[in-house]
C-alpha cells in the first residue's frame, strides 16, 4: 500500500452518537448507558478514598465532563509552566455511588471512559482495576466480578497529573470526556470489533462490507441469527441481510457480511451523507445485543500523479492543526463545544483538520462526520525519546509498554468514521535521525495497517537544521509523508523520490500564499495544515507579538508569562476569525472575495516584534486615536482583479489584486475618523464593497446567543457573544470595560473569555474585562426545563440581558 495510489474506502461511525443516554438502571433500553452525572470530586490526594465506606459527603458534586485545571488560577509558579499555560495540575479523586439491579447478575457490566487525563486508576468497591497512563485514549474495564448485585456500589478514580511537565500544551486534568456503563448478555457484539467499509462505492452502487465480532462467553455452544439493516438519513431501509451463525463455547467469531445499496448518496465535505447500520444478535428467540452505527459511502485515493482524490474528485487539503482544548472550558469535551469547534473550522473555509497531537474526542469526530470535515487522526507527539526540556515526563515513559494498546484504542474506536482519511503515528520524533526510529515507524505503521488496511499511514517530520535527506529511510516507512515547515524542499525531493506523496503537516501562518502556490503547481503535494487553525491554551506565547519595552522571545526559549496560550490560530479562543483566516480561506475557496483590515501601527517609542508563528497584529478597526494625520497601513484581500479604497468617500487609490499581487493590496492612509470603504471591481464594474467605520464611546452592551433553546440535560451549551457598541450600534474595538455576569433559572455559567492570552483572570468566573471590545460567556443547561436569563452589567452603563429557554 506504499507510495502508489490506492483506493481507500468509506467508513463510519461514531460510537457516542450511536447510543442514547438513558437511566443506568434501565438496561433493557440500551447497552451503553450515560454515566457522567452525579460524581463526587475532591482536589488533592486522600488516603483510603478508594474504599466503599469512605465518607465523601463533603466533596463537591458535579457532572462530567470536568477539567479541574481550567478552574484554577494561572500563576507563573504553577509546575505546568510555559508549556501547560501556567495552570494548576496535581491529583484529584472522583467517586460515584450507583445501584446495580439484581437481574444484572450473570450479565457483563463494564465501565467505559472516553478520556481521563492522566494516570487514571479505577477502583470498584475498593478493588483496583489498574492504571491507564495515556490521557488521550479511551479505555474500558469489565467490573462484573467486583459488583454487589441488588445493592449500592462505589466506583472511585484517582487521577494523577502531578508529574510535570508531561505535555507540551495544555492538557487539562480530570475526567474530561464522557463515561458510560455498558451492560451486555454473555452473547454480545464487540463495538470495537466492528468494521464497516465500502469496497465498491459510486453513484449507482455501494457494496457495504461489515465485519462483526460475536462473543459467546457461555460454556455452551449456541446458534444465533445475525441481522443487519441499513437505513438512510430519513430512516428508510435500503438493505437488509440475515445470517445464521454457530458460536462455540467461550469463543469469538468473526463474521463478514456484504450488502448492497442502490444509488447511494456519497459522503463528501459538501454533502456529508450518512447511513445507519443496525447490527443485532438473536439467540433463542430473543434479541440479546444490538449496535447502531452510522457510516458514510466514499472512496479515497492518494498518488504522486493525481494527489488526493475523494470519490474520484481531485481535492486539495486546506487544513489546520488543532489541539483538544475548548478555550475557557479547558479540556472538557462537551458535545456542543466539540460540534461548535467543527462549525467554526468549516465557516473559516477549512476542509480538513489534523488532531495534533493525540486522538480527539468521539464527539469531535461525530461532528466531522455530520458536517463534512476531513480528519488526520494522530496518535502520539513522541515515541521513546522525551521532548526534553519541554516535557521530560511525557509519553516516552510509557511508550514500550503501551504503544500497542493505545494504537489499537485509536484505530478500533475511530476506524468507522468517514471523515478520517489518514492515521498519523507521530510528530517531530526526537530520535528521527537514528536507525531505531525507522524500526519503530515500521512497527507502528505495520500494526496500524493490520487494524485498518483502508487508509494510509503518515507522521509529521522536520529537520530543524539537522539535514533532510537523512530521513529518506524513515519516510519510506510511511504511505504519505508529512512535512513540518519543510515544504520548500518538496520539489527537489520529488526529483529524488518521484513516488513520494507529500503534504504540509504544519506551516507558519504568514506563509499561506507560498504554500498555496506551491500546492497549485504540484499534484504530488496534497495540501497544507497550518499551525494552527485555532488558538489554544498552553505552549504560551507561540504566535505572540511584543511592544517596545517587552521582553520579546520565542516560546521555546524562555517563559512567556503572562502569556498562557498560543496566539498562532486563524481563529481566536472566542471563535472570532482573525484577518489571516479570511485571507487563507480566500486562497482556497471562492465563497469569500473581499475583506479589509488595518495593521496596528508601531508605537512612537519603537517597533512591534512578531514571533515566528505570528502575523502582524491586524484588526477590523478604524479607531486609531493619537494617530490623526499619520499614515496607517490598510490591507485589502481580494479575489477580484482590482480594488479601490475610499476614505470618507474620497478615493485613496486603486490597485490590482491578482495572483501576481498574492490577492492582496496595501494602502498607506493618513488616519482620520470616518468611514473606510474597499471596493472590488470585475470587468470594470463595482461588484462588492466592505467598510470599517470609526465608533464613538461604547454606551451599550450587545448580547448575541448562538442558540437560544437548549436541551435540559445538564450538557447543552449556549455561547453568548458580547460586543461594546456606540449609540449607532458600531462596535468600539478599543473598549476595555469590566463586566459582571449574573444568571437566573436552570443554567450555570460554564466559562468566560475575551481571547486575550495575557489576561490571567479566571476562566470560570462571574466577571471579565472586554478585549478589543468583545467578550464571551458560555451558559450550560441544568437538568431542569425553564427560562434562563443572563444579565451583564458594567459600571456607568445600562444593564443588558438575554433569555435562553431549556426544554426536556
């Protein structure tokens, strides 16, 4: 499967969306029961917290997902330091009491964790089930033998994130993804043993191949019926098949079914059509188990001659890398937060994402499937050698004992997602120059291909001045070669190794046009994944900029406090698209053709210094007090052949904006208050215009909710954007008002933000200062239906309120 083009086939589901949350005591309704509510939590290590009799009545009660680090104060003295964003870490305990019905006796009961950061030791009724070190992979324990049926039981978790620094970015701490209780009969389907592919996939026919693992955990041989139904998005059955199977005692049977869909709707990024497969087992006249999995019909093909083909169509990857945090929510992977992240990426023009540098949440992949975002699913940041000094306690401590389990957890869990097009086995491996690295890459890639032969294996490589051709043997172990910041060598590499398929796994944001242009000219380059698509916590100061008098340095050379996050994203922590986002999208897409922003002028006492991953601070603002009469640089990005710029209806100038000008025009404009207008021309005619207008003093607090109706499930979120407006309703981009938030009704404030990564105020709080005239409040529903009212106040201003409804 190496080097030559090969057809890879459509897949997909997400296990989180496959199951409906239900009461843990109603096993007959669902085999996978929502288990994230009503946990007890204590920050700090406590002796005997694992035993059932321990008194946890004074502990805090909360619902998962939960990240205790984001609740803490950003301090320079915190051991997570620059890499972890100066957030607290430590040890925490979780406990939950739950009843187990007497009729569960004889069934298989398991506890499934989607993600715990990190070193999660699970206890059931005081019995340790072992430690799961890696914080980014899902894991499960069979707890049947430790349960007291018909009685109360206690599950306890010790989460140890105290050994710092173990990550080069913000990890968060705690049970930050969902937890599920699984209850099955002794004859059952293995959800991670299910693989759905489409060996034939076109507009007239899809051949759906479904591999199922059926377990018989009884001492008797059994006969059973395997039934498979495929339904479309309107819940109409499009194919069905039944097969009788014989199950030997205490055995597992792999069964392969092939079904046909006539005139299937293909999965694409523009039309992410999904189907549902219902796989059920009937034994002795009773349905004993059932899995419901969504999947997509699509083909993927990679070659040096044609690049990347999705369903036979040439597709350039306009991608971005993302870390796993959700801004002011920290690492907590609420379904809505993960979905919104994908929405923001799509709105910013991306068609692909790289989950740097670990497997993402199930909810994130579900959203990629539903909304049509291609995914490179990445396993590790490193292998056997630590990325010292940044993370001397990282995954290298666990690699030899855990790589296989964690690779299997990633591929088995995620292989049915149509959005995933590649598996990545690593990122900038420290030992990459050694022969041992080649052997390790071969070991990892071979196992990934054994688990899923339908997708290529890649990893991200760079030289950092250590030579480049020396990596040829390492690259040869991959199907597709990821280049971090090295794409300028791709053309010469192609002359040396013509069969190599290449893409940019990371690039500097400022190099957007260079990379785009290189990709247009070379089919063997699949696309670009900028570092990064979104701002993130940790790796503090990367992409930052510094004013005269500030200590300017790169993030990897010195502490950058009070910076506690990365400002290299196209999208900031609140979801606002920076100017670079509009420019990048314009390069790859045709739905946005004109945009204007203003470069922040240098202060009188010196020059602004921008770091390597940064771009010049540029804003949608025509408010520059103190610069009256002085030249300010205005940037216009345009897909039109020519643009013109007007200030207060007077022509400043006209400039071409073709490929030769990199679709960009810069005007030097003497600043004066008023209206700045950019106009795009095509065939000599004005086609489109955009304006920036000077605002007066902010006098009103404007509130806009992305959603005004939530589910009353304790999990749903509403993102409320705050803008400081003048009397004409124009945002004042210089407003820095102190805001206070209060809430009534069945909701809580889950987080507050302003996207200023030098503001060290708490993210879980009832107040925040605006930055660039904006702020954000996230409201989380409770389990009660009703009306929520958020009220925002600021000294000297009229209060502002917004209503949110929650429904059962």
